[in-house]
């Protein structure tokens, strides 16, 4: 019984860490960019300091991605799909971060892919009947991580 209590406590502490909502300033600590287990793999990711446009996208994506999969998350995702698209387009329209100007082509490709995947999510949400929102959200999440990985090795 004691072991079960310890596991419940550990899980609760982990969940509380995932729910952190602190904001970030460019170049500062990034509690809102840190989050625990991702997907079924249980990977742990901490994002490097994110440019403002990327942080804004992440702030919308994070609670959706970490919500329990199902109809409720699909509905919440579709309500936020337009906001995600606006933020993905803002990333694509922004200047390449100064720290990776030598990777401009790769950044532009990754930001264009994020926008394309987010447009596909919007289309999935607008389809009748609604398409595979969870699958579309996963492709957006994957594209977001491909973009963020361009910012540095500390993401891995």
C-alpha cells in the first residue's frame, strides 16, 4: 500500500510540473516551454529560449497537446485551430532568429511545413464529418518540434 501512495504522489508531482504556465521572455528562463512526457514515448523535452512568435504558438499548442485525447480535446483543438494558424503564419512571416541565420533555408522550410500542417488541421476541423483531429494535431506537434530543433541542441 505504501508503494502505491508513493507512485500516486510521484505522478501528482509530475503532473503539476507539466501544468506549469509561467511565461517566458526572449533569452530568459522558459517555464512555459518546458513540459514533461510527450506522447506515448514518454520523452521529456525542454525548449531553448523561444523567439516570441514561436513561444506564442507553443502557448496555444501546449495545453491542447497535453489534454487527454478524445472528443473533448478534438473540440478544444478545433476551437483553437484558427489561433494556431495565425501564430504559425506569424512564425513564417518573422525574421529568421539571429542565432541561426546560417540555417535560414532550413528554418524557412520548417516554418512553411508548420503552416501547411496547421492549415490541414483547420481543414480537418472544418470537414463534415470532422476528420481525424488527433492525427492532424500530431502532425502539427511534430512540425513544431522540427522547427524548434533548429534553435539548438539543448532541445534534445
